[in-house]
C-alpha cells in the first residue's frame, strides 16, 4: 500500500484552532482549489478532485470523516475514493516549540489496485498526488493565516 507523508510548520497558530478550521467544509474547498486541476463539491463534506498523472487526468473522491482528539492527539480524518486512490487521509497536528506553533502532518494511505495499478502508481500517479498534497499544505498555511489572529 503506497503512503504519502508531508509536513508543514504553521507558526503562531495553536493546534486546536487549526483542527477546528480544517473540519469546516468551506475551508477544505479553499485549500483544495489551487492544489488540484479541478475541485468539485458534490455534497457537504464531499469533493471530487482531479489531478494530472500522465496523459489522462485522474479523479479521486475526498470525504470528511471525523475529527479525533482521543489520547491527547489532534487529527482530522478523511476518506479517499476512486479507482487506484481508495484509502484514508489524516491531518495530524502537534504542538512544537514555542507552544504557539503547530506541525501539521498529512498522511495518505491508499490502494492503487493490482499489478497494473501498482506500476501506474509508481511511474505516474504517486508523484503527481504527492505534489498536490504538498500544495494543499501550503494552501493551509496561507489560508489559515489569513483567518486567524496570531498568538
């Protein structure tokens, strides 16, 4: 199962406000917009996104599942759907020094399918998908800074 992991440091904003910002559907649309080729909200908390992976665009569903603050951690969980992209995506948030800073880790586990899917994933899709998730994190840092007062 392929795994994509990316981190970003958000300075001056604590983890709980970021967690609650991430759970709002209108904010998800904002961070997805310029990270993917096409973003379509199909219902509340559900989007269809497209990204270029080789000659044809790939489509993936992206659906909010829950926020999780059990065991002292802060996570916002999503489900990804679609051919060769079915899996889970989590934004994990942890406080770093100084305590007003937050490290956000995006972790995406997905199933590319059988042998052909695995080959396509390694040669085309994973790199494109990883670049899109990195842009999502950059968008998150920019958009939440616009909305949040700094500590």
